[in-house]
């Protein structure tokens, strides 16, 4: 055994090692660091710190080189110099040997991403390229959400590939869908009471997940379908015999609709609300860069793509992204695309940066010709500096934008209103400081003929915020907050139009 320990030390010395601290984010919340050690491309984490992250008891026997982690009565055993672990008597390949650093045992970080380890801990791990350890509850079914539309109520549940589901009526009072071997990360039950659906629920049962819809009255029907990338289960509840219309990437109705009838229905439908999502930067413009190399252009694109998928589920919305890949798009082209699309709402998504390392949190901006404070002015200069990459001067852009200034007041008032709604919904979900709503003269907002806001999700220049932004669980919460904010604003606008029509 001593020979195996010596071999471990020799292996770790065969290439220049590197030690440091890996940031840890759990369910979108910053949880500190875990000591890491790198040998070549292999990342190791302190066994003691891994135990702390997962709530496991760690027993280390330095003489024999044996390591044991105990969690809820189940044991994971490892040995220095061995590239396998034993969980409940079953061997698991580690991909690399357990090593020693000083007197501490370090385990290959890749173990945390295996199915066996996730099943043992009940937590799914994502190493994000070895920069951040992000953990969240294992879930193959969910989250669940619902929305009310003019002719139907829609329930959406995210579903992992490979799972099989089946549906059944619960008499005339509702319907159930069961997902065999489905795992629910967070059970949920909500009242809807929109005239069609009384309540919806997602629950874990032995060997399956159950999705239930309780109807609010008689004469209601339902249909189920799927949307891909990622896989989502859709349940529509509607009155009468005719399913709601489908369009774009939305699920198709189970039966065909005669072309003339479909055209007549389309002509009666209200115009969809047009949302433009603008992922900041891209291509040669990387935006802010974190201390660990996180690029703003990559983070904002990932969030924007996920947000677009969420919004595209809504029949009442049409969605445009100013870029869908890593490419450079001039500011004027972003605004022009929004205007040609007939945008009703424009949201530009960014990550912040500051020379003051203590600055952290999210903030929301809407247009003003004068910045609301010195920090807003500094950020405006930073975001507008991309004009230099476009070969334009600030003076040239100023002359064109002054001509449009007279029509801005109504858009600015609506943008201020949306910014407040957005901030409220993000503040409920994010474990970061709410820095409030501010005003500044961002060019991407100036050229857009619609209520327009710019969201700075968090600071890449802040150590903990960079870790959060590198975490999928945090980014999911950003998407959920923005989605809820947009839907609240859209519904308010729709109610106002209906009131005006009356």
C-alpha cells in the first residue's frame, strides 16, 4: 500500500501540477470553494471538501491510504493509487487514480459527473470545463409551468430523453400523465383557476413521476404533445371538440384542420406580441472577461438561447434573436432587425464588469440621454465602445439618433415600467444583490422603436458572480425570472388593449 501511495506521488510529479480553489455553486447559490489540484488535463478535488459540498461524512486513513465517504447509510470507498471506487459493493471506474497532496487525499473530479455518483448523492454535478462545480438536485422530470391563452390553457413539463409517458382521464374532472422511472427534483402544486383548469401538480411516486391536471368545469378536452431541443411535454386543455391552433415550433394538434377553416381562424386571431432578445457582443467582440477566463459573449448567448426556447412555447408570442451563434453583429443592425420585425419589446442581455472588485449583483437599464449615476456612465462608455469595432464614431451615431429622439418618450415610459416588472421577478429568484433600475444612453436601446431595456445579469469582475454565471442552475433562474417578467408585462398590455377595445 505504501508503494501505491509513492506511485501516486510520482505520477502527480510527472507533469507540472497546479493547485487552487474551484468555486462551488449549489442550486444557483454560491457555496464557497473546494481545493483543487490539476495534473495535465486531470482535475482533482479535495475529498474533504467534496464531502462538505455533498453533506457526506469523510473518513481518511492515511497509513493504509483508504478513503471512505458515508451518506445516508451508504458507503463510497476509494484507495490512493487506485483508479476505481466501490459503492455498495459495486466497482466504479474513476478515469484516474486517487492521489495524495501533502497529507490530504484528492479524488478525480470526473467521478462527480457519473450516473452512479449522482444516484448516490441525489445531486447532478456540472464542472463547466473545470472552472465551476455546479450542483443541483437530480431531476429527469420538471420543472413545470403553465400559461393561460385565449382558447386553451397550456402545461409544459421538461422531460429527459428516453423517458416514456402515458396519459389517462380522471373521469370528467381532469387527467393524469405518468412518466415511468421519472425523477422529480421539486414537487409542485399550483392553483390556476382560469375557468378551464383549477390546478396542476407534479409529484414523485414510487418508480414514476405523476403530472395531474384538475379541470375547473365540464365539457373540457385535452391533448398531449412534445417540443424538442430540449425535450418538453405539452398538455393543452381546451373547450369543445376542436384543439387549439398550432404554429412555428409549437405542438401540432392531433387532427388536421381544413385550409379554409384554418385561414379564417388565423384572420380572427390577435396579432402576436413580438419579443426581440439581443445577446450582447459576439464574434470578435468578446465583451467582459472574468478572472477565470469566462467570456461575456458565451454566457449571454447561452442564456438568450434558453430564454428564446421558453418564450417560443407561448402561442401569443413571436420571438426574434439578433444573433443565434457566436458572430459579430453591429449595434445598428440589432436595432434595425428589431424594427423590421415590428418589436413590441426589446431586451438586450449582458454581463457587467467593474474596476471595483466588490461590485456585484444584477441591474436593469432603460434609455436616457443622461446617465443616472457615474457607474451607469462608465458602463455606457464600455458597452458603446463596440462602435470602434464597427468603424464608426460616436459623433456620427449621435447625429442620426438625435433625429429620432422626439418619438422616444412613450417607449421610455413603457421601458421603465417593464424594467420594474423584470427587476421584481429576478429579485425573487436570484441569490445576488438587486442594484435596481437605472438609466443610460446605450446605443442598442436608442435605435430601437419599442420599449427597450438592457439587463446586466451579474459581474464577471466579481469572483462569486463569475462563478454564478458559470453555473447552469444560476442561468436557469435568470431565464425563469426574465420569462416571468416578460409574461407579466405582456399580459398587462393585453388587458389594457382589451379594456380600450371595450
